């Protein structure tokens, strides 16, 4: 039997022969601001295991980008980088990078990989989704009662930002504010992108920390007045008497919810000729299809790749702890 090739303790995963090293995970962890948190040894290992899993998938998508000849133009990267530091003074931005132990070049490379991965998904998933007029009609007929409003309602969408690390992040970018300061900066960034004409649905899919609504563009559907009256005052204030199309922020306990009032609906029966009904059904069906196709595409990509997660194996062997790296052999021994 041929002995297994020795793997360096710094090699944490191998994807189709390409190494993901400990330094890659550590750098990514620093970029996310995770180092600013005080975590137990188990929490830290769990966070890095999760991040390594993200990097494995990202590596697979990078390889696909090469095969598909998908690229990120310098102008796209420049724009994303400028948006990330928008309204943050240069010295404050540099201080934050220094605190995280990363350089502007590190941040740009991380952004480049994230943008490239998303562009691959958009090309391989987004462009293949279609919703026909027949599907819209069938949905309406099967769910006609949903469009017969027994009471005044608001059609709402949300982007949720919390000041703590979430156990499950379902947004496209994996972005997760982990501190109150990071959460506040993230809200500022999102509001600036919206003011610049950014799509609320796209930003929700990319950055919302609510695993239920993020995949469908933050859509909450129609919320009846009776439910709104039971909501906290801060949430009622950003909905009631607000003009459809406006976005306002409700902040509670360090968490923030950007609320888009899509429409204000009076009681009564709607049909497909009612303004907004067909568009709303189309977007809902599109988001539903995209969620399924995206999950299937990523699962298939991961299944087709040859992946060895050495970090996970070592933690299992160490019974929940990462074994110390073996001491280097002195020269001449």
C-alpha cells in the first residue's frame, strides 16, 4: 500500500488539489472583524470551521469563474471598495483595518473573490430563471383568497442587521455584523447604497441577517393592520403613514431593521389587473425559484469537487480541540 502523503499542519483543506491554508482562514477571519470578539476556544473553532466551509465553496466558485471566463473589472472592484468605506473618514477606516490586522490590499482581494463568486452564481443561476404569464395566472387563481384583504394592510420588506454573530447566515455575501459598531456602520452603508439607487431586494439578499427573509429579497408580504398594532412602537413608526417606496430604520437593543414600505393596501378583493399584483407575484415566484436553484447549484458544485477538510478531521481526532502543530525538526536531524 502506498503511504498517504504527509499534509502540513498549516493545510486546513484541499479542494481539487488546491490548498486552503491556515493563514487564508485567519486573514478572512480578521477581515470580517471576528477578532474583535471575545470567544471561547470552542466558539472560535466553530467560527473558523464555518468560515473554512465558506472558503471551500468560494474556491470552487473561483475555479468555475476561470472556466467560464468570468472576471471582475478594476472599476467594479474600485466601486465596491469605495462603497465599503463610504462616509467613513480615511483615518478612521485605516484605524479599523489596523485593528483587524489587515491591509487595504487584503480587503480588496477579499471583495474581489466575493464579487467573482456572486457573478458566477448570477450567471449560472439568475439568468436561467424565468416566470411565465401562465405561472403568474395559476398562482393567482390558486391563492385568490390571499388577494382578498379582510383589512387594511401594508406590503413590507426588511433588511435585518444585528450586533452579534448569527448562528446561521443565509445572505449571498456571508456578511454578518458582529459588534454594535459594525452593525451601525453596516446600516449606514446600506442606507447610502439605497440613496444611490441600489435595489432593496438585492441588498437584502446580499446583506440581511434574517435567514428566513434574506433569500427572498427581504419580502414580508402583506402585513395586516391588526398585526402592526401588536408590533413594537419603533416598528409601527417606520410603517404607518409612510409613503410607499420609502425606507426607514427601526433600532431596538442594538439591532436595526431597515423597513421598505412597498405598498399600502385597503381592504377588498384584488385581481391581476390591480396595479402591482402581477409584479408582486412575479417577484415572489422568481425569488422562490432562485432560492431552490441556487441551493441546488451550490450543493452540486460542492458534491462534484474533491474536498478534504483537514481542520475538521483534526478537531474530531482532538475530541473537540485543535491538536497543537508538531514541532519543527531541527536542521541536521
